[in-house]
C-alpha cells in the first residue's frame, strides 16, 4: 500500500495525531475521535499496524519509531496548512478546524 494512499484515508491522520500525543487504547482513541465508528477505527489501526507505523502496546497502541518519523515529517505540512488557513480564512467552521483534526492538517 502506498504511503499517500494510506495517509489520504479518512481518520488516518487523526489517529496518528492522537497517538503522537500519547499511547492510547481502542476505547480512548474512539472517545478522542468521537465521530469515528468502531469499525473504521479498527480498520485504520489494522492498516497502520500492517504498515508498521503503529504497534500494540499492552492495553493499547503507540507510534513506532517509523510512525514518529512520519509525524515529524508532517510538521512542515502542518505549518503550511496553518499559514494557508490564516491567509484564506479557510477552515473556520470546517471539519478540521477546531475539532481536533490532526493539528492543522
């Protein structure tokens, strides 16, 4: 599976973002991503685990070193998206703005 294909799937960046804050169990991730169904979360965690970006960690999940590298690589995109939103007014009231979507991405 191509990385951009995986990253472009709904909720993937949000799951990565949440796990970059701290490891979490399935129920905690579902609570943090309130509108995500359990079936979608299960699918995304499976895909991210298969891609070696996320790993089971006791009762939950954590980013792997590869996943941490990816989140770090997304930093410039996050910075750009924040500048773009500020300059265009985009995102005010949109799904990603203020709803906890993966940072500004």
